[in-house]
C-alpha cells in the first residue's frame, strides 16, 4: 500500500478524537495504529532528520484541523474536537 494522503490523516485524527474524546497525542497515535489501515511504509518510515513519519503526519493533520477550527487544545498537550459553539483555543 502506498503512503496515506494528508486528507486521510485528517480523517483518522477526527475519527480517533470522536472515539476517544480529548486525548494526549500518544493515545491518538495508538488508536489510529489499531483502528485505521495505516500503510506499513508510514509506520516504519522516517524523515531525513530521523523523525517517525507516521507521528509527524498525525501531528501535521492535527495542526491542519486546528487551523480549520475543527480541533482545539483544551489544555496543554491535549487534543479535542471542537464543539460547533465553542470558541477557538489560543
């Protein structure tokens, strides 16, 4: 299987947060690994500076979703889906 697209990673992050509620990144990574069809190349791949490709892509997806107003950080180190009526987090 080829590497997953950025849109796919965004869907996976949303799915994880919908299932888990507010969570720390490690919990989100673990949920996605267990419940989504993550390509082996993403799980075992690394960037040129040695960073895990899968975790980097999950963080990128969370950043993108936060920029779009879908995800917030209710407290430091916690990711959550924003409710439609809640204001954006700082």
